[in-house]
């Protein structure tokens, strides 16, 4: 290609000289003269290029099969034959690993001239999706939820779990929002809990009333408060409970607790109420 660069420089110089002479000699229609001379000078180059590309008998080679090769491997194989490549498109493909050639144009086996460009369709692997959150769902819904995003139900195991009722998904693998390939199997662990909704009565004796109330609220137990006059415990402290610690209760059950008040407090409150009635 060096001769082409030299020739182009020569053409520029000739055009500059001709333009100078035309302007110096004040020839009629100098622009037309310069254009005509330029065409005459450049035409040999254009004709030579067209001949070399489309007419001259360039060496021919057979296009190799590039499918399943990496782009790097395809480049090496083509360059040894004097061919070039271009990645025409990158697409998702389940069966072809990421970075490998899915198809090519022209096809393998065709005879082409050296320098031909071979277009490649390259795989970017399987489409990725985020695993949905299955924890807390009944197992009957799992397959439907997974199918909606192109995933499948994997291994199912069962284990005791106090947090969920029987038949509900307690764990999953992969975890929610993990990016996985389309078609991936999601394993689930199903809860077994025959005592779901059953809680054990905690120890409340010695705790302040507010703390006892928070504990029972977390266990979804209903609190009933009674007062008990005593100077052994600080005012507002639980002195006894019913049921006792360790008793199994259904959520929503009533729990009685007795909270300490100073001696004589109940009598004072009673007298105040009587006075209010008399007034």
C-alpha cells in the first residue's frame, strides 16, 4: 500500500501546480479545468483498486468451521488463512457457552478470496434471572412462582422449624435475589411444625410490668393484670403469674399476672372511689 500513499501525494502536488498555473494564466473556467485534470489523474488509481478487488484473480481459501470456538480461537484460525472477522451480534444461547461462536456468515466450506470478512454470532450464555423469595410461601405455590421466571423446583427436604407452620418453605438455595441461569433448579426446605401456634409461658416473676407486657406481646399472648399489696417487691414488679413458667399455650391465650403495689394502696383507692360517689 506504500505505492498508493506516494501516488496520492503526487496527485495532490499535481493538482496544486495545475491550479496555480490556471490562475496565473487566467484560463477560462479554471474550476472546470482543475476538476477535469483531477479526474484524469485519479482515475488510474480507482480503476486499479476496482480491478484488484473484483477482477484480479486473488488467492482463494476455504472458510473453516468456527462454531463452538472462542472468539480468540476463531481469530487465529481466520488470520492464518488471510481472512478477517467481525462480531455481528451477541445473543443469549442456552446450549453454547458464553464467548463461543454460535454461527457464521459465510458458512464453513465456502471458497472466498483472501481478505474476506467473516461475520460471527457470539453467545453471551444463558439469560440470567433473579431467584424469587419463596420463604414463607406454601409449597403448593413454589412451582408456579419459579415457572414464571424460567426456573425449576429442585430438591425438596423437610425439617422441623418452629417459625413456620407445616408445608411452608423455611429455606431455599439459591437465596432470594441471586442471579442464576434460566432453567436453574431451586432447592427448598419445607417446615414441619405440628405445634405451630403453640408457645411456652416465659418467666415473668421479678420483671417490671412494662417488660412483661412486651414479652407477652411478642408471643401473641393476652395480658390480664391484678394488683397485689406487698413490701417485698418494688412497686410495679410482677410477683406471680398464671400459668406458670414452661406451660404450653396457644397464641391468643390469656395470661394473669400479679403486680406489686405498696401495702394499703388498694384501701386508699377504694376510699377515694367512695368519696367520689358521695360527692
